């Protein structure tokens, strides 16, 4: 999995190396709803380079069902904007037993592989549900970790009120929808989509509303970004928080792999 992660990242870096970058200006965001414009300005994205890719590191916890303890985790990912791509590598441990996983989304196709002790496959997920669900994840990443990318012309916006907008993001043959919620300061505080599936084994998929409420913001590398969030599925019997993530570092427009 680590070799696959490295291969995919290096391919992405090679693909974008000759793409000329430009500065994000107020003129670039005029077609967006007012709340999204305010958010982009709040994050400090105006006057900086547009985002071609980014590398993000997280720490936190994850679990597969209510009542379980959270497994501590660390993760690193690269996202590329030219051809929407997400390469996510995670290391977790529960009761001393290590598990590693990789999520890859490229060319509108996605898969997830998780192994325990580096040997035993516990999740091997791919197919239509994964393709659609990871398209939601990619758009969620854009919203929270790379606000400058919200100028993308593949996003259609519908303003519900001064702090709530609906978005439809299209990649290839897949279109997903989400609702974004902002506060008075201009911070994006929650994201809800009904287009992402829950699976713990890659065989059974449940289509529950998916929420990512933000728990904190902080200044990082000249930007003010969401730094903590929960990952929640809204089960019929109530909300299930299966993940808690804290953003450790983020870098934009990477030219080499770390």
C-alpha cells in the first residue's frame, strides 16, 4: 500500500509540474454566493496562488461502530485539482494491533484497502458506491482544506439564505450534492451530503446522511482554516460519530514528495 501511495503521488506531481499558476483575485470569486466569497476571504486565500495540489497531515481517532473505542490514527494525503485526485494513507492502532489503509480516487474511480498487521485484508471496497462516495469526500476536502478551489466551474451553487448554500459538484459522469453551513464570522461550520455511503467491509453499503461539523479553526501557513472536525453518519437511531480528525499541517502547490 505504501508503494502504491508513493507511485500515485509521484504520478500526480509529474503531471502538474508544467502547469502555470496564477494569483487568486476578487475577480475570480464574483460568481460565487456571498457566503462562499466571505469564507474564501476569511481563510486568507485572496492574493495567494490558486491551488493546484495540497498535502495534508492529520491525527485523530476512528471506529467502525457505536460503542467501540476510537483507534488512534495518523494520516497523510495528497490531492490534485487538474484531474480530481485524492491519495490518502492511514496508519491506526487498536489494542496494540496496527492497521494500515489506502484510499485512492482518480479519473472518477475509487477504491479503499485496509489491512491488519500488513497481512490480513479487512476492507476491500470499490465500485459505484465508492466512486460516488469518494467524489463527496473530494469535494469536502476542497471546501475545508482548499477554499481557493471553490472557484471551480464544475461546481453549481444555489444560495438558500445568507449563511446556507447548496452545491452540486460534477466530475465526469458523477454529480454529488452537499449543503454548506456558515456562521456570522464567515467560517464554514458544517457540510452535509446524502450522496456518501457507509461501509465497514467493502461489501455492504448504507446510504445515510454524512456530516462533518467543524470543532475549531486556526492559523496555518498564512491561512485560517478548519483545524478540527468530526465525521458523522446520521443513522436512523441517531448520529454515529465514527471519526475525529485534527489537521496537523498543510502545504499547497507541492513540487516534490515528502
